[in-house]
């Protein structure tokens, strides 16, 4: 519990100390607005916060230890409040069945996702997945996965290691410490010469499967070993990477596991392969790879090892069994014959051979044997008993002693036999020697064959590092401790029954039954976990009697604590006669509020208490049909508020004017006559004050001069000001004449009797009197028409020219004048070309004259110049312009 602030202030002794400079904690408090700086430079509590603190704390100078104490107090206060809130929420939660159901649905989806690929290969058959499903359910169940080393739950976000023998899961840190301690215990009795020469294994804490030193886990991998440090995903199996397992099946068949990364062993291989039976007689058939070995149930027929009979068993795997038939078989020496199994035809009788050896003096002493008996064992060179002298004697004579000393090494291994050569074993060594005891602390002269053990007890600590050896005359290699360990195991219930040892004790091998409330559902957990693991979910229905007014309780599963609130309908009869439809409210939790005031800031605010009490039935909500005040609709209303109401619509009853309806909100109307129409306005309805809005005759823009009235409106006598058809003149016409006239009369009334000012498509003005619509297309205006050469002309009607009925063509005189004009143009063009030729000829001659002056006159004088013709001189100058003109003309 946090101490009060008065006690903190009293212990600090701040009143007797001089003011200190502001510390780092004061700066934080100043930023928060709880302290300020005094006149002498010390920190003072602000007036706004002084009322919330004790007087001693508010007036004393601020110091860092006191602020840190306040900070610690706030942290402890918040922690206590959070714990209290969590406890209240846990007490208020009536049942966790909904959460459990959601978890079961989520778990089922994850299992289906994990098994999807496998079941697609087996056509939905999941019978082979029960063992894997059990491991996965334990992975999901809270507290089911327990580390047997530390006896603690294995959580989702903890690094784990899984044994490949028993698939038990341990914390990675725990298994590393276990392996290190096991290797140390094995290697500690070794001497310095033997240490490190052998790679001693370490065992699994559960199944004792041995692992090499190099196989000690150092990193956290998923179950399949593909991903290091797999991320925590709520939609995957804990400690799984979510990828396909792809581990080799055991026994190996060449295929890989199809499940997603999962705990426990892989299921049998679901692949389909074509294989034949064991005896190879039947035709190959498709079978599951895990059960590909099958028997056709026909006789095997293979020849047995005896070579005489064939196997009569049905088609089987492996070698055939030994032949079960019995036959007469001779022994190895051939003297006796007996009925024996064909599987063991060779056998020995119990008679000695007794065949004469090649020496002729002795017989074979071997028991029934095959082959020759061999030479006589007494033939050839033989040694005396001491082995120093060799003799060549007949096999009928014994070898004599040589008379020399025996000189064989005695049992002590140090001295030799001093007797003469003799038969039989040598005597024990009786020489006196200086012997040292086994522990090496004392010496004594005594016969060599007697051991020397002193009375000194060994004081060395045995391998358990707890007890002394206490063995007399110990050589230093003390035996293991023979006392019982007796330490309390991690379960806190049993003691270690192993011999005294170093390091951690083995996990408790006992299991404890954890039962549900009714005791029908039991799970086995490691000893020590029964206090922390959640009880199993029981599928049996709760058998407690109901605590509300109902005769039977709502069905729910076995549980601990109070039963969940009853959710059955109340069904009590209300004052209106209906039954209460809400859930049972006999045991409702109601928050109890009080006017308790805290004594100071150190006192934590008390959480609101909830008391269980019976609440009265709520107002009846059964819908009852009720008609509104204006009789517009019938609506279902709750029974407790069923009375006439206003539907908020307009009344809508027809007023006396027979044109408008009542615009009041839905209201009550008194019926003057029982046979009157229900749609007629009553005295409570409004009076019509509107103008007449009846539709006027077509074309009349004026309103009726009378107020809203029944019947037809009077004729309109007002004048209309409108424009004529051509929009140039303004006419005044009586509204009555215009509205009553037909189309022809309206056409004459609106016309101004002047010529139409519109232009026709040809550009002339319309000749008609002011009219409506478009002008007539036929134009009667006279226009002049000319030929193509513009010489001939005549006057014709404009409409005929627009229609293309009249045309004016050129005569012969026009064509003759056109020909003369063409010839004159050609003559002018020819003259221009000739003038261009003369100009180019002059330029050419001038250019040649300039070139002749520069050349050397190396020609002979008698050389006669040949004069060229005019065509040769000017053909290029003439042809180029002609071709150019031709191209232009083309």
C-alpha cells in the first residue's frame, strides 16, 4: 500500500532544511502547472493545487526525493485503480460462453485452413488427422502447453523448442539451460585427460531422446524449421509460420507433408500410388502411399530355405517364416537320426566322437563334429611346465620337468615364482614389501598378496557438490553420491526421488486430474499446474435449480461461480392484460451510488458497487392499433401510450368553397350529422380566405375578381395589349373576343394589315400581309439572268431561278470572241519566249569571249576551224524554254 503524503512529508524533514535549487523533477512539475518559484528561489506549490495537498506538503520547499515519492505514489495509485477496475469487470461478466464460442469458431477456421490441402487429397477424409488435431487443440487451449522444465505455460510470444521424438514443447531458454546442465553433469566426473575427447549427448526431459552437443538449440524456429522468429499471427497456430510444412514423412516415402506448419507428428502420407502386393502376383492397384503395402491373401508360394517345401502362408511382407514341416535329419557326425524341423537341419548329438586318431594310440575327445578329427594333440615337440625346455617324445609318454626354476610372473605382477619347474598353478606371493595405502597417505611392510587399506576417511566433496565421500582410504575417484536428493520439485507437491545430484532436478513425472464443476470432464496436467490452469470446458448441462420465478432454467453448460442471468421472457401478466416480453429481470445488477467523499488525495476513489435486485416490469410495449384525431391513419402504438394522437399531417377536409382543404394540423372534428360525409369540414376546421384560383379560359391571363367561390367564374371584360404577327405594331383587343375566337378569327384579330417585313431565302421582302408562321417560299420578284461570258441577259421570275427551271447559254458570237481572245494570248506568250531566247544567247556569247582570252594559244596555225550550224549552237537554249512551257501547259 502507498503511504500517505503526510507521512512522506514528515519523513523528509523539509521544514528544517534550507531551500534547494530546482531539480529536474521540479521542472517537470512546473511544466505540468503544479509548482512555481518562490521569492527566495525555492519551489512552491501553486495556489490552484495547494488545496488538494496537505498543509505540510504545500508550504515546505520542494525537493527532488519528495517529488519522486509523489510520482511513485501516483503510479501505485493508478496501478491499484486499474487492478480494481479489472476485478470489477471480471465480477460483472456473467459468463464467458460467448467469448468461448467465438474462440471455438475462430479455432475451427484455423484448423480447416491448416487441413485444407491435406483433405483435398483425401476427398474430405480427416480420420488420420486426429492425433495432429489433438496437438493443435492443446496449442490453442490456454495453459495446456506447459514447459516441463519450469512448469509454466507456453505463451504465443515466447521462443520455444519442440522435441522431434515426443513433440513436447519447451521454452528455448529452459531447454538451453537443461542441455548445458546435462552436459556438465556427464562430463564432470571425467579427468582432465579424458575431457573433450568424447561428444556426450544430452536427453530430452520427457522422452529421453538423446541429442548431440552440436544439436543444442540456439535460435527460435517455427515447427517446420523454415522461418526464424516467426511473427505472432492470431489467425495461425501459435509458433507457426503459416507455410506448407514440407517435412519428410516417417517412414520416408519420397513425399512431403501437405499441412500448414503445425505442432506434433505429421499425418500419414495421403498421396495415391500404384503398387502391387507383397508376393507380386496380383495386378497393381492405386492405394494411399501410407498403406501402399498390402496383401492379396493368396498363398505366398516362395521356396523356403530348406529347399524342399514352399511357403504356405498368405501373401506377406519380408522374409518367409522358417519351414514348419518335420523331417528326419541326421546329426553332424551321422551316428544318430531324429525328426526335426526343416528350418534347422544341422544338429549335434551328445556323444563323443571316439574315432581313432592318426597316432593309433588315442581317440578323438570332441563331441559330435563334422569333418576329420585332426592330428593327435600330444604329437610333435612339447614343452615342460615352465616352458624353458622342449622335448620330442612319443605321444604315449608324458613330458618331464626340467629341474630349473619356474620363474613365472605371480598374480601380483611384480615378483616371479622361485620354485622348481612344476605342474599346476604357482602359489601366492609371500614376499614382504613396503606397501602404500590406496589414498597414498600411509606405508607399511606386509606380504605382497595382501591389500593395504588405512583407516583415514576421504574428505572430498562428491559429484553432487553437497556431501563428503567419507570412504576409508579412498583413491580419489570418489563414487557417485548414494543419498537421495529430496529437494522439492517445481510442482511444490513432491520431492526429487533421484540420487543426490547437481543442477536442476528432473520434472515431476506425476500428473494431476483437473475437473470441471460437475466432475464429469477431466483433463490430466503436469503436477503443479493444477493451481494455474483453467478448468476444462464441460459439455454437460448445468443442473442447478433456477433462482428466478421461472420453473426451469435456461440451458447452459457446466461452469464455476454464479449462473448467468436468465434470458427467458418474463411472461408476467401486466395491468393491461398483456404478458411481459422482456428478458427475466429478477436478478438484475444495479449500480449503487453513494455520497462518500474522500478524505484526501491519498484515498483512492471507491469503485461503484453493484447489487443484485429484482426490477419491476417495464411499460407494456405491445402494439395496439390507434386511429389519429383526423381519421387519416391507424398506427400501432405501445400499449402504455395508446391514445388518440395527431399524425402531424394536414387536415385535408374539403371547405365550404369546394376548392380548398383545411390546412390545419391533424385535429379533432365534431360530426354534426351522423350520415354526413367523413371528408367534409367541421366547425373546428379553418375558413377559406384565398382568392379564386380556378383555371381561366385558354389565353386569358387575368384572375377572377371574385373571392374563392363555388361554381364557374364570370366572363373576363378586360383589354389585352398584344403585338401583331410581325411584332412591329401594338394592338388592343378585348380578352373575351380573343379567348372565344377560333384559329382563323385569331389570325385576323392579331394581324396589323401591313406588308410583312420578313426577308425570303432569296433575299427579297415578303409580299404578303402581316401573317403568322413562315413566309411562302415562291418569290415573284423579276431578276436579270446572264450567260457565262456575261454578254447576254434577260429578266425572269426569282422563284424559277431558285428552282433551276431557267438557264441562259452562250451563242456562236460568244464562242468566236472567246477563240480570238485565246489566239491573242498565245501570240503574246510566244513573243515573250523569243525575247528570252535572244537575251540568253547574248549572255552565252559574252561568256565564251571572256574564256577565249584566258586560254593559251597552243593550236597550230594551219588548223582549220569548222564552223557549226545555228541549230547546233542554239539547240540547248531553245529546247529548255520549250520544255518548260510544255510542262506549265500540261
